[in-house]
C-alpha cells in the first residue's frame, strides 16, 4: 500500500518536475476565494520528489512507470493496427458496395437496352404486319378491281355479241324477206310470161288440144266398143249355157268370201298377237319373256337379298332401305298382296335405274322401263298407249315393276299454262291406273325435280327414296368396282365398257369376217397402290356414280389410244385431273345457267 502511494506521488512529482524542466508551466486551479497561485502544491511536489529519491524503491517505480508507458504504447499501437484493419475492411466493403452498385447499374443498363431492342423489334414487327396488311388490302382491292374490270369486259363483250347477233339476225331476216320478195317477183314474172305466151299462142294451143282430145276420144270409143263386144259375146255364151253360168257365179262367190275372210282374219290375228305377245311402244327395255317365263319365286331371306345387292354401292342407310324394299316386295309377291308404288328422286347418275332393275330381279318381278319424254310427242295417242302399256303390265305372270324415268316430263303440275291437252290426258290416265294398289304391277317414278310433280301423283306414291351423291368411301368403292371391270378385266369375258371378249362362236366368226379381233387386248397396269384410289376418291368430290364410271371408261380409252395398252401413273393422273376439270366446268356452267335463269 505504501509502495502504491509512493509510486503515485512519484508519478505526480515526476510529472511536475518534467514540466518545469521542459520550461513549461504548471496549471493551477483558481481558488474560489480569489487566490491566483498555490505554492504549496509545488512544494508538496518537490517534497514528494525528494522522498522518492530517498526511497529504496525509486528505481523500481521508475521501471514500473516506464513499463506501463510501453504497455500503453503497445496498446495504442494495437488499437491503431486494429483501426487500420477496420479502416481497410471498411474500404473493402465500400469498394465492394461500389462495384456491386456499378454491376447493378450495368445490369440495369443492359436490361434497359434489351427492353429497348425488344420494343424496337416489336415496333418493327408491328410496322411490318401493318405494311403487310396494307399490301394485302391493296392487293385485294386490285384483285377486286381486276375482277370488276373482267366482269365489265365480259358484260361489254356479251353486249357487243348480243348486238352483233341481233344485227346479224336482222340482216338475215332482211335478206330472207328480200329473197322471198325476189322469188315472189320472179314467180309473178314467170306466171305473167306464161300467161302472155299462152295468150299469144292461144289459137295454136286450142287447135293442138282439140286434135289431142279427138284422138283420145277415138281411142276410148274403140276400147269401149271392143270391151262391150267381148262382154256381149261372153254374156251371151254364159246365158245360153246354164252350167257355165252356175259355175261362174259359184266361183265369184267363193272368191269374194275368201278375200273378205282372209282380210278380217289377218286383222283380228294381228290385234291378238300384238296384245298378248307384243311389247308396247312406250316400253324401251324389259326383262319380260313369253315362252320360258317362270311363275312366282320363293320367299327370299335377308342374306339372299344382301347377296343380290352386293355389287350395287349406295350410302349406308339408302343401301339398307333399298334392300329392305326388295325383301318386302318379294315377300308381298309371294303372299299375293298388292304392291306398293315408289318414288326415286335425286341427281342424275346416282343409281335410280340400276336400283329399280335390281329390286325387280331380287323380288322376282319383271321390269319394264319407259321414259316420260316419249309421251309428249304422242299427243292425243298418249292416253291410248298408256292404257295399252298398263294392260300389258297386268298380264305379266310374275308381276311387273314399271320404271318411269323422267316422270316430271309428263306428270307435272296441272296448273302450268304450257301443259297441252295430250299431257293432261296422259296424267289423268296414270292417275286412273294407279288410283288403287295392284297385285299385278308396281310403279316406280324417277325424277330429278320432285317438286314439279303433280300433288295427286305424289299422293299415289307409298315410298319416297332420295338417291344422293356418293361420299368418299362410296366413291372409293365405286372406283374400285369399275377399275376392276374396265381395266383389270378388260379383254376378258367380264370386261366392261365394250372391252369384253366375244363369248360365242358366231360372234368370233363374225369378228373374223369383219377383220376384227375377237377380243380387245388386255390392259397392263404399272404398280398400282391403294393410295392412288384414295386420291381419286378425294379429288372426285361431287361426282355421281355415272361420272365415276365414265372416268374409268376414259382411263380405258386413254390406254387403248396409246401405242402400248399399259396404264401408267402419268396417264392415270392426267385423265383424273382432266375429268375433275371437266366436272368443275360443267358445275360452273350449270350454276351460271341457273343464275341467268
């Protein structure tokens, strides 16, 4: 404790002494009582310094004080080093923050530049789209203007052609009138010339005529005298010989009776033969046979009916409906019930006639086909021939299916002004014969315009079937059928479109005499894939069955028209595209025709 006190005093005195020795001043505190300097403090310091010097611990105190000073200096240095480390860390943090801020700034600048580039690209794209849309609109306007110009040119062309045609007709009419006038003047001049010539030569002509008449009178008198002389002598001989007179009278009587009997017998026999064995004039085609005709057929099952219709391709529901009608008709015939009349309508070439023929064959009936266009030229005779045809149909032993094609040609509505009396009578005759159901015949009407038929005719029909255009699958099946018939089987017995080989010996001999081959060459086909048939079915949208058959017939004609009878891919596509173009042109013509009408 004493050492610490001494050390403290030594430090205080040393400090004072050091301050004095350095020439400094010693601070003092003003006394609140107004004393300016306290000498006692200095004295106490000096006294403390003398005590320290006299103390045996003075050296230790000095060393301790120096050690403490070094320790404080080391602590100060350590704090300075720590401060420098802290300052360096702060500088690094500041630098890192600055670089981070700079990186963020650069990233923001890059994002801003990217957004600006994207915005400019979007503006360029929108500008391009706007320019493209303007160009399209401009092109559309140009096309519209060109089409309008073409239409105007066509209209002007038609107007000029009509004007030229009208002027030509007027010229021809004027020329005809002029020629007629010239001919009339010429005839008048010739007549006047002949009259003048006759007047001038009247005396000569009269004398010549008198001489000619006198000669003819003399010849006639001589012939009469000779005839009466011969008759008189013959009559005198007959009257004087009674046996000759009786023989002559008997011979004349027998001769007159023979002539009369032969004439009347021939007339009656002809009428009977025409009635029972002849075919009515209105019937164009029939399956009815006279001497080997069989009677009623047995009831057919659905499988047998399905087999009969296997080669006729119709849309699914229509195919089932027609087969059901065939089965119903066959069963109706077997049961002796009355038949049902039917109406087939739809575009041309959709299989109405073929379906009617097969329906008659499947049901065991004969069929007869007539055209409605044959009725109008008959005039007043149409009624008689229609009744004869229905009478002929009633005499069929198997029953008859009467197919009337183009029925709208004479069974149209009676309110039309252009309907003649003959057509009106024909319509009434058909209405009379179909008023009641018959067990002898069934009537099937076919038309492309069912709306033109008379309402009473429509009321007579028990079934109405619409034959539409075939779809893609049906077109492919039809093309496959006719491809096999017209191409693959050409030159064989089963070939179609006139490409079948001669069947009988007489046909072959006849072909040989005419210098022809008995059968056409068979057609060779390059590699044929189902895809070609599918492509054809896709391209022939809107084709009817008849048009598809004509397409295959054109393929056959193209093959036989080439040097080698080979169907190539190029020929297939060429004929197909040609027929598709023809169909499009035909449809455009029909649409334009209906538009003009």
